[in-house]
C-alpha cells in the first residue's frame, strides 16, 4: 500500500512539474517579444532573371489543407515575398506546375533571390515610405519609457484634425501602414487631417517594456504609448482624431479610446483591421494550430502562468467588455479565414457595439489581408468612412 501511495505521489509531482513546464514554455511564446527575423516557411525553387530588377521564381506548393499564412504561395492578390537577404512585391501566379507555382518578384531591397534561399510570403509589400511613394517626416514622440519613432504627413492645408495609425504585434512595425498610407494621406488632406503613424514599446526603434513582455494593449503598456502620441498631437493643436489599428494595434486604439484623459483630442471614428479583441481565444486558436494536446487546458494554464509572470489581467483586456462604451463610428475589416484573431471573437465585438459598425467581413480571408485581396475596395471603404466622419 505504501508503495502505491508513493507511486501516486511521484506521478502527481511529475504531472505538476510537467504542467508547470508546459505552462511556462507556452507563456513565453505569449509574452516574450521575438527579435525581428525572417521566420522562413519554405525554400525558393529555380530562379530566372527577366530584366528590370524582376525575377521569375518557383515557389513550392502549399502543403496540407490549412498551410501557415506565410506559406500560401498560390494565394491571389497583392503580396510580398521575403527571402534571406532581400524582398519585394510579388506578381500573380503565372503557372502551376508539379514542382510549384511560378510568379515574378520585383527586387526592392537587398540582394536578388537565389534557389534554395529561405523565404516566406508577406502581407507587407513595402518596407519604406520611399518604396510606397509617400513623403513623410521622421518624428520622435516623447513616450513614457523613452522616444517613440513615428512618421508624420502634414495635410497641405492642415486643420485641427489628424489620423493616428498603430501597427500590429511581433513581426509588424510601421511598414504595416504603408499599404494604405497614400489613401489615408489623400483622404485626410481632403478633410484637412494630417497623418501620424506611431510605433509603441517592444517594436521598431521604440524602448522595450521594463517587464520584458508584451502588454497586449494594457493601460500601463502599449496604451500609455498611444496616449503619448495623442498628447504629442494635442501639443501641435490637434483637437479631433480618427484612430486606425491593425491586429494588436486595434486593441491599442480601443484601449486609448477607453483611457482618453481630459483635454485629449476627441475621437471621431475608429478603423480596425483584424483587431485583437480578446487574448484568450487568440492564444487558444494558436495552440490548436500548433497541435498542442488539450489546447484549452494548456492555454488556460499558460495564461495563468503569464499573468503571474507579467502582472497582466488578461480578462480585463477583452474589448468585448468595453464595446458598449464605444460611442463613435467604427469601420471594421475581418476575414473568416483568420488563423490569428478568430472571426467569432470579432463578430461578438461587432454585435456588442452600441451602433452597428461598417463591417467588411470577407470570406476565407486571412489575418490583416483585407487590403491584399482587394486594395481598391479597401481604400474606397476607408476614404468613404473618413468623409462621413468629417463631412
């Protein structure tokens, strides 16, 4: 009997240790910013130069029924291709062969592609404002932890209006805004609104959070940097703003709206592209895609460990709870095929808003790819929204 009890005790101790290890490991994936790197998904096939800085490349066919977002080499739309040492905009599929799909890429940065180089697809086609053909002023905003880098586009005939843009998490930086920056600048100019693209902690050249962790739109985290950007605008005479957020930048925008201090510029509208609404469903979906056993249990365990390590209250970061207080017009883009921010979560947020949003819900579209699959429609929707907010 004593041996049985000892066996049960040892088994219980091993289970606790195992759960702790799993929780710690998964919580690290959730919390710790990864250095910017390529994160390749495949190797380039044969490459042929076709002139004018363009190359014909063979990309391996996607594997499985649900390949990773950056491995969908046959996806149609406007996308970028990144490889070790370079990158640029990718053309449409020219041919589909046994060894892969044939597309053309224009080299905009770095060295030309070569067969065998690690590579991946990317939703961002442009790395710099110059590549996008947009003139910006590099500005530095005084943030609570230190300088925050930004791009500033003053309206030709500025008024007291501005559009503020925040990018997403981890792989993203200000370049994520380049896809729609010409549209924001042109539509803003028509309304006398300048444009500010601001970064926040743990990204770009911004300071790291003292905790060493992402804060997922917490008031004492990225939202504090967003409020610093609004304060910078207020000091320049801006009195009205439209907030724009991609992915986690959407949570940052909503957090800033919720935490606006007295005297801050008034928010006249919010544009959200595949926003992070609630961390738990997002992490759960990630665990499921990784094939983690018992994903629900592991995700809850990891969140518990993450809360202890970071001091975050993840439940308080569920933007569905504050959605009824969003009393401004909302333009919302989301895709039903989003494998990062679950569409059900975004649907629930939309339903909780006091006024129905302008909801562009796209079948089968992946994370922050609404522009990529239909840039003309996307830009038209954004321009119309801004014109309605500022008639």
